[in-house]
C-alpha cells in the first residue's frame, strides 16, 4: 500500500468521525450551525488527527492496539 493510499484511508476515517459530531442545521440558529459545520469540515483539518494517531500507535504495544479514536473520543467526551 502506498503512502497516498494509506493517508486516503485514514482521511476517510477521520472525516467519518468528524461528520458524526456535526450539528443539525435546523432551527433558529441554523446559520451559526452551518458556519460551525463548514469550519469543521474545511480542508486541512485532517493531518493533525492522523499524526496524533500515528504517534499513539508508535508507543502502544501491537497486541493492545485499537483505534486511537476509539480510545480518545470517549475520554474527550468524559472531560466535557
């Protein structure tokens, strides 16, 4: 698998996670939600999560690995 293909797969995974957090664009604050969603899905927001995931994988034992996002997102939600 080439680097381009690997990054493409990781980008798709990051986009799926980001899309799961998008606010519904309805109601009286529709314009604000559209702006937030546009900002979240703007290009250039994919490389940091991919690099953080790779750094995480570089220090975690192979047998204990699961997706960084499976580990991080629940912790992030608990901190809110």
